[in-house]
C-alpha cells in the first residue's frame, strides 16, 4: 500500500510539470484553434537555453527562467507574425505542414549549432538538494522534484488567473469565440493571437528550464513531450485550462503507477489507452464544453 501511495505522490509531482508543458498548447490549440506540432521544440529551446546559460555563464536554470521566458515570448510572437498568421485562415493541413516544417527547422538548426550529443546541467540548486528527503505518513518526497512541482503549480495558477480573471484573458476568450464580434468592441484579434503565441512559447520554455534539472538535453527531446502534451490537452478538453491541469495529474499518476507494477515501456501505452477509453464516453475530453 505504501508503494502505491509513493507512486501516486511521485506521479502527481510530475503531473504539475506536465501541466506546465501542456498549457501553452491549450492556449494555442484549444483557445485559438491553431495546430502547433513544433510545441516540443519550444521546450527543447528552453532546455538548451538553460543548459547554455548554466555551462557558459554559471547561471542556475531556475534563475535562467527570466531571460529564457522573455526570449521565447518574443520568439513565439515572431513565429505567429511571420508564419502562422499567413496560414491561419487556410486549410488545417497547411498549419500542420507549416509547424512540422518549423519543427525540423528548429531541430536541424540546433543540431548544426550544438550537434546531436546529449548534454547535462551540473551542480544546479535543485541537484544540490538531491539527497534531501521529506517523509510524511510513510511517503517520501524528494525535495528537488517537490520544489519543481511547486514552481510549476504557481506558474500554472498565475496563467489561470490571467486567462480567467483579467481583461486580457477575457479578450482572448472573446477572440477565440467570435473574431468579428471582438473587433466590434475594440479588440484586435491579430495582436491577441500574437501575444497568446508568445505566452504559450514562454510557458513551455520555462517548463524546459525546470525539466533540464531532471532530463538530458538533446535536439530531439521535444518530441516525447509534444506527443504527451497533445494527449493531455485532448484528455482534459480543448481550451480548458483547469482540464489541462487535472489531465496532466492523471497522466503523471498513470505513468508512475504503471512503472511500479509493469515494465517502463508500458507507461505511455496506458496513458493513451486511458485517453481512448475516456474518448469513447466523452469525445470532447473530461472538461470540454462541446
């Protein structure tokens, strides 16, 4: 029983990190109805940025979050303005091929600049706490993962309040519902979309800067997170910020519990099997409105 409880706790902590990875996709895909298969590459850039600042300037990845978030916010806006704005009104396949092309462009640019070697950050703040453990009711909490999960949760809640409780968030939701009506009340849809792409890119890059403490860094690292993020967003419900969080927690728990009782290769299989099962009864996801 203690082993199961430990697996659930570990899964919940990873779930908060998954939520931060996926929520940017929720904004871009769920609220804006735009497809971005390069989402994981934004995370990869965040991981490489954290590694580069750590290796070259001895800046801890947690402190590197600020410059990385700013750079990726601007990069996300640039991607929308120069690429996605031009294909936004076209066939969905145009968006798919555009973002797949962006995926390979970013991957190969990083390979050309840094090669395909695996890299690791060393001696970070979280890594120094690697041996620190907290025990509660027989369940052990690894402090580095606990702190990373707490930071991810704070950022997620800040985004939730931004989307649900501010004029910007209401304007973004209004734009996603009806662009023409939004224009009539003075909202500029293209500007809202550009900002949303910037916010989405910044959030997933921040997640990358946190995850670099636990995962190796290489040009193809984003693919596994892209697939997982799409599963989480679809499971939680398109456009649902809260649904993304709960779905991410569910995915984290499924993975963690599966690894305890079955070979690790099955962990993602059970995640997608769970999505298929829920999709039979709620095709719109757990918290989807349609």
